[in-house]
């Protein structure tokens, strides 16, 4: 297909569900695979701060997947991300987060907000296990809950039998709601997960095969042409260049990138490249050191706790970090997993302590996991590479690790509040030009 629509005019669909666990990721992957196999140039986006699902979209056949976060991103950043999502594509398939109307503690940032802002048709994936006519009541409630959200059709997931399907269709028929397809129950369509969500795409043995299987099932169960006929271009508010969400840490940034450090937001890296920075990936798991010529090292989040023994034994990597810290003009910044590796010790789930880089005076532990989750309003404590004191960001925190030891005399990196502005106090640490915290920065914005 050669004559592709302009960004912002690409026919789009938004896949959502009444609740997490309904099967929207599987349906999204199957649709991406099916439409790509049919010859479409498919792009995608993921609503919210999720940094795992986008890699699944790409593996299924999407050319690129962008995050659209209605809470953490400014309006201009959101519009730019929506515009970028459609470049080079003739179809966009977006995936929602949680339930359709679920957002942050202050109510903002839901999938419904994205659907309303860009007037995107919503395809609702409904898990119909153990219900029949009740599914119709649920669908009617979701379709009528917000006048500015168009639930254009439903896909029924985990249908038990032909008789079950017949009962469901009869119950839904009076609603004038298109039933686009019915997916049977299938254990083969369940993706494995762990404590931060789905097992990462690069760790799945045959993700392409899974997506292809899901695509075949979707193509058999759903009329793809009927579904595509419901797609329509987004009502993009604007398409403009914006300032970087986070200023580049340096002109040449060494980026830790492998299964232990995979949680870097593409829009942040894109911003850095657009600002003229060079990104040099390296693999700590392969015992690679950050490039000597880099004036910044970025350790994003990921799963270092699953590889702690290996990381602790990779002395080329750890020595390279320490050498970088000794250079007077080099910045080292770690988020979540990266923060843990910059500390002295990481205690894994079996209670075994592993020596890390020792550049920040902290110890973190998974021996008694405890969930910390939520959006954050963030203020920088002191002048530095992330801006002057008082500079504001919005971000997200999601981890099971606990800070079990820290030097109280070391300055904090940030002050944090939650989504409803409840003060959470100081967080993170900085020693000279080495800094880190459990927070993932998403965009500049009001941190108060």
C-alpha cells in the first residue's frame, strides 16, 4: 500500500475492556497480526504508562507503538504522540489500560478520556465466562455511561460453547450493539505474567507464533472488514513540535538496554535524538561497559532482580559504571531497576544479597515484596541535569522492591506527591552527578 494517509487522518480503533484481565491485549495482538497479514501498514498505541505491552504490539506486526498517557503527558505531548502514532501507517489499533473508565486517583487519564479527546471508536472486549444475559446489561451500561465515548462494537471473549454464543447474541440483540465476533475459551491465548505485568516480549519463546495464532483465531471469529469499517480518523487537536519531555542527560547517552533494563519510554529517547543527542545502547547482561566517550549513562527500569547474580559478577559492566562516575563531567541516572543497581546491594526474592555498583548509598530488597504503584507529581530538589531546583515532572511508580537501607545524610533527588497531591516526601538519592529513584519520568509538568 503506497498512498498512506497523513498523520492524524489514519483510520483508528481503540480496544478497551470493562476490567483488566478481560483479554484486550490478546485481542489487540491478534488484530494487529491479522491486519498486518492482510497487507495493512498497522501502527499502534498503548494508553497509560505501560512499558511492557508496546513491545508486544511491535512483535505482533505494528511498525511502532507509542504511549498515550492522559494524566502524565501535557496536552501538546499527547497530541504529538497521537500524530506520531499514525505516521507511515494506514491503520491504527490502540489498546486501553485497566477498565475503560478507570484512571488515576484524581479520575484523569482513563482510556475513555483518550477516546473522547480524539473521538475514537471503542471496541469493547467482554469476558463472558459464567454469564449470559448479564453480559448485555454490562454492555448497555458501558455504552451509555459517557455520552462523549462511542462504544462502536463488542468482541465477546472466552465463550464456552455454540449454545452460550447463541444466548449471548439473543440477549445483546435489543441493544443495537454490533457483536463483531466471539472468541472461544482457549488456554493457548493466555500470556504468562509476573509481578510487574506480562513477561517481557523479548523473553517469550515464540511471541510471533502466539500473535499469529491469535490473529488466525481473530480472523476466523471476527469479520475484519466489518471491524475496519468502524475505524475512523482521530480528531487530532493539534500536531506540533514540543520541547523535550525530559532534557537530554548529555550529548552522548549510553543507554543500558537488555532484558534487565527494558523500561525506557520511546518518546523520551525520541526527544533526546530530536534534540541532537546520540544514544549508544549497551548490555549490562552481556557484561558490556557504557561507552567511554559518553557524557551520560542512563539505566532505565526493568528486571535486574531476576538477573542479580549475573549482574553482580559482570565486572566489566560494574567497573565501567564506576569509571564513568569518576569522570567529572559524566552524568549517571537510574530509574527503578537502574536505581537499585546503582546502590550497594540488591537482595533477591530468596534473600540472597548481591553486590551492585555502590555508587549510591542504598540497599534494596525483594525478600518481602510489597507493591508500590501510582502516578507521581515530582519536583527536583536541587539544580542538576534534570533541571533547576523546583523543576516539575509527572511520572509513575511501580515496583515490589523495598528500600531497606539508605544513608540519611545523602540528599534526596526529588520531592513527590501522588495523583491527588498528597505529599509522599523526599525520594531517590544523588551523590555528585550520580542520581536515581524508583520513579519513572514521563513528561515535564506541574509537580505541585
